[in-house]
C-alpha cells in the first residue's frame, strides 16, 4: 500500500480538560498518514486520482481552529472521520498521531502522543 504523509503540522489550540488549557491554549503537533493506491496518479500525473494534501491540511486546520475538544483522542477521531467522509473513494486507511506539547503534569518528558488508525 502506498502512503502520503503530512508530518508535524503545528497548531495553537484551546483544547484540554483543564481550565488553564482552555484559556491559555497550547501547541499541538499532528502527523497524518494516508494509505491509498498511488499507481494511477503516479502514471497519469493527475491530482484527481490522488488525495489533495492541501485540502487535507485545510480540513484539519478548520477542525482544530473551530472545534474544541477536551481530549486529543476526540480530535484525532474527528479528523479521521472527516478523512473518511471526504476521501473514502480513494483512501484505504489513515493513521494519525497527535502530540500535545507542554502538558501541565508533573514529570520530565517531551510531550504526550496518541495514535489512532482507521480503515475505510
């Protein structure tokens, strides 16, 4: 299976369980891997035969900017649902990783990351 990846998209969001997260905001990093057959688009050099990753980025940006979630798991699920809705005719599956930076939690670590996968 072929793949298109958009790596390390960065967004400032107001998602989170804690009131401080919802008021002050925080940085999220998102990786999306889309699985599909790229043989036709590769041979024909035709955007309509693949997934337009500018559109994918636009969908994710709109969700992150206009929706508010307590859990990054809910955001990930919503993004995957949208990928299925818009691109189910081309995608076989997708995998998303979301990293939450600067988590207000005791300990020394870089970030918290979740990973979800869907088959379409």
